[in-house]
C-alpha cells in the first residue's frame, strides 16, 4: 500500500505543480487567460482561449490577434504563439476550428471557424479594431483566409504559418480558399519551414527549402524572380507588404521553434501598432511546455499509484497475483513474436490507414476519419498477432483473468486520471501535453464517439498485450529488464519508421512518400503513446499476472486520447 500511496501522491504533485508552472508562464506580465464560448454561424458552438494583456481596456484598447491551429490539433497547440503575442500587448483569441476541440460542426464548416473567430475578436471592447492580425498554422491558414474574405476591412495583417492559399487536395477538387494576389490578403507574411512536410501540397515545390522558387509564391508576392527570405516586398502602409520567413524546422516543429514563433512576432511588430517591443529572443513559452509535460508524466504516475491503491482494497485485492512467465530463454519463438511486435505495426500503417480512409467514409456510426483509420489499423494488427500466434506454438500462458474486478479497477483508475485533468483545466486552463502529444478533456459529443471507437482499440490491446506478456517476458529476468523488453517491443518499430521518414526528409528535403505527409506526422505520436502503454501494461501485469487490467486501461486511454485530439467529419 505504501508504494501505491507514494506514487499516488507524487503523481498529484507533478500534475498540480506542472499545471501551476504552466499557468504562471501563460499569465506572465499580468496576462489573463480565459476559456470562452460563443455562438458562430448557423448556431455553431465555438470554443477559444482568450489571452488579455494587462492594461487592455475599453478606454485603452490593445491590438488583437486571431490565432488558429491546424488539422487534428486544438486551440492549445497555439499556446507558444499566444503567450508571446500577449506578452507584447496583443489580445489573443486562440480558437478551436469547427469540428475540432470543443467547437461544434465539422471540419471546414463556416470557413473553418475563422470568420466567426474574427467577428468575436472584433466584438471585444478592449480590442483596437484598427489593429488586428490573423495567424494560422496549416489548415488554420485557410481559416484566417476565410476570415479575411468575410471581413475585408476587419484586419490589418496576416501570417500564414506552414500554410498557403488556394490549396487543392486533388486536381479537380475545389480549393480551400481563394487565390492570393500581390494586393490580397493585406500585409501577408509566409512562414514556411525548410523541412516542411507539405511543400508539394502547399506551394507546389518538392522541398520546403525551395519555397522561394514557387511560381505560386512569386505570384502572391508580385516577384518576377525567386522570393528572397526576410526581404520586404510591397508596401506595408498600402497594405501590400509581403515577407517570406524560412525557419529551420518541420511543419509541426513550427509550434516549438523559437525562430518560427519569433518570425510571426516580428511581422506583427512591423504591421500592427500599439504593442510592446521585446527582443525576438525574449521568449518564455518553453516553460509552459515544461509544465504541461510534467503534468503529463504526473498523469501516468497517478494512474499507476491509483491502480496499486485500488488493488489493495478488499473489493479488488483478489487481482493481486504473482506473475507466471512462460519463456525460459530468447529462442526462435521469442524472436518471431518480437519481430512481429516491432515490424507489423509500422509495415501495415500506411496500407491500413488507406483502407480505413477509402472503405469507411465518415458516417453517424464512424464520425471521425482519422480515428476510423486508426481503429482499422488496430483491428488489422490484432488479426496479424492472432494469425502469427497460430504458428508459433508453445505452452499455453497461465494468466489469472478476472473480468469483473479488472473492469472495475481499470475504469476507476482512468476516472481518477480524468478527474485530475478536469481539475487542472479548472484551476490552470491547461491540459496534459508536450508539443502535439496532448491529452484533453472530452466534449459531450466526443464522449459519445469514444463509446463507438472503444471496442476496436480495446480488442487490439487485449490481443497485443496478451502476446507481449505471454511470449516476451522471460523467466528470472529483473523488473527493469521486463520494462525494457515491453517498451522496446512496442516502440522500436516506430523509432525505425520515424527515423527512416525524417532521416530521408532531413537528407533529401522531402519525405520518401510525400503523399503520406499527414500520416508521417501522426506516426510521431505513436512513440510516446506506445511507451506509456508499455509502462502501464508491464506495471499492472507484474501485480496481477494478467494482461487484462493493462489492456482495459490502455484501450480507454488511447480512445480518449485519439477522439479528443482529432477532428470530426460527420455531426449528424
């Protein structure tokens, strides 16, 4: 019991301490952070975080910035930008796009939510309506282009971060925004990273480093020759200012690179009046990332501590059993299972994601495209593991499986973790995250979706963790060796996969399969997520001699993570 209480207490220390640190950073210099909700077009519920700097009042309005995240992200993904804008005296509204986070509707509805966000920002009495900037990352760029079209005189300048106008997903598909010209949108900065995965999609060039040679960009800048980074084109006073920034990072790296964030700050400093000048190097958002990372780690520790305490209670102490390992050495059977665990998930990733996208379009039953694709991947890999299991043979594993107690323990454990996130949200306006790896509260409609997708992910973890603990845990090995084995089996394939994808990108300037850029970025999240699952699964197995509690916790956790963090394509 003592060990469980120590983990339980330490988890809370990290959760609350990390949330406090994150909140201190995002409210530095007197900035006020609020969770706001408003109604958009056609009655669509909209969600945002509002950052109000000290001194911004109706009598002394401050410049405003609308900040919009990209696809399958949320308002918190823009935290670094929002923190640095607010510290420089801008009122910042970081919205959830339609179909994302806590906003209603579906992806792309109502101009991706951009026009509604701008209208709300302009309605605030402490915002200087003559000095409003628009900043959008990736798909968020299409949201702010829609806002600029809907209210042509409602903004003064714009930053397209990892984005571009008039993007088409197919040659005959309608573009996601109007084409840009040397005169529209007003005072445009393009921040496009040298290793951006979407260079072909956005600017019709093979490498992000070649964006200056893009015929499309030259047309927007009114430049007859290659557009030079950091050179001012046009006239800011006339609203035709143009500037290209090329930070040394990737598409998702824009959110955690001081250079990319500083580029947006630099442009608004040139084009908006009324802010506070600070050196571009004066950035503190990293502290917020450190705080929410600590809270995310604390969340995992809290789950482990909660499970331990629960299994000491009279109702659930029958779960506690000594482990019974089958394998006596790392022979042919061990290596077969290990290689399947490492290679099958990554080799099947692109093919099964394609099957999920093409065979199962969004519907009332399957409302989220990305989640559906991942569910297909999960079920496909469960089938692969079962098929391999028919051929490897060996002794039958002697697990202690108690369904009722396992379900109660797993649900109660995850419920405590969910309560910790809810408390952090209430006290600090923060979630548990690092970079794009984020655990968010579920909206009411996302809770309904989670019920739909939960069986697929739970089945996968039941099958995968049973195989892991029956075939890869070797007798007489230490606890540390067991944890290393589990983490390696569940993450090594993703390490290799990501290494090949991004090694190629950094060496050649483009991904080996540019059409899979989105899935390559999604794959980045598998690495930390599978490591967390491996730790939880090994910890619970060592105390119960059962794969089931860890599988049930992992199924709920991953379903929650995916459904809350992706986008909704069907809202019937």
